[in-house]
C-alpha cells in the first residue's frame, strides 16, 4: 500500500506535509497527484513538502532572452526524450550546485526515480553533442502535470536548451504550464512565478481533470 498523505492545504508555512514513509513508485505517484514531493533532510525521517508559495512556469508567460535565442541558433546539440534517464539523473546528482538546496538527491532518491521511470512516470530530456551527453533534465509526469526535478549541463546552455525542447514537447501535448517547485533566478528570467499554494493546487487539480497524456 502506498503512503497516505494528509491534505497539503493544511501544511504550515514551511510546506512540510508529512514525515516518514517510503520511496516506492506507488507512494511517489500518490504524492505527486497531491502536489507533494520528497525533500530529504539530514537527521530527519523522510520529509514530504508542498511549499507555499509554489513556483510554476506558465508557457504563455515564457520569455526567452535574446542571448538564449542566439545560443539556440548556434548550438550543435541534438535533443531526445527518455533515451538515457539513468545517466541524466546520475549526472544531476554528481554535478556541483553552489547555493542550491543541499544533498537532497541522495542515492536512495536516484534509485527511486529510476524505478519511477521504469513504470512510465519519470521522464528525461537529453542534450547531446554527437554521442556525448552534455546536459539534460528530469521530472515526473502524473495525470497531465509535469513537475521538473533537476537539471545539469556540461556545456554552456545545454540544460537551458533542453528545457526549451521540453516546453515545446509539453505544449504540443496540450499542456500550458509546468511545476518547477522552487523559484530560481534563471527560471524567473524565463517568466516563471510563485503562486500561493492554494492557487497552485487549484491549477494542479484542473490539469488532472483535463486528463492529458504528456509522454
């Protein structure tokens, strides 16, 4: 049986919904359906969060800076979906992230999301320079909503262009937004914004009702 989560609307200002539980695919799917995600913290049972506010990228607000448009024209990269999920998440775990939120992508988390990929719910975008993997990202798609989890790059702009490739894919499937959990300066420059938790959850539930298949 998957872990049962309380209503995230009752979470406090820190967004903590629950402690403990497992990382089995059924548990992760139940969490993402409710707008909740795991965020390991040293010394604590596994914490589950639904932050307030919650960051989203709405595609009709997308702003691509001129520098990125120019980089896209010059780039020699090719992009794929789900060609190398284990390699993408392993690279996301390895690549240093100064100033980001700690060692949340643990070995247990990596194994859990590879398992979620095997059941068709976690997906990756890969950026390639020839046969070399130079960037990418991964996230979770559940009932019409895509939640971005992590990105990496080994060449300039590789992950940013992988994100644009993902947005084009999601748009083609009828999606109008994606969950990015936390607002970063890069995502804010692209037009992302933070919504109050209740607005995010309303958006999430409307997307679930639409029943789009994104991958």
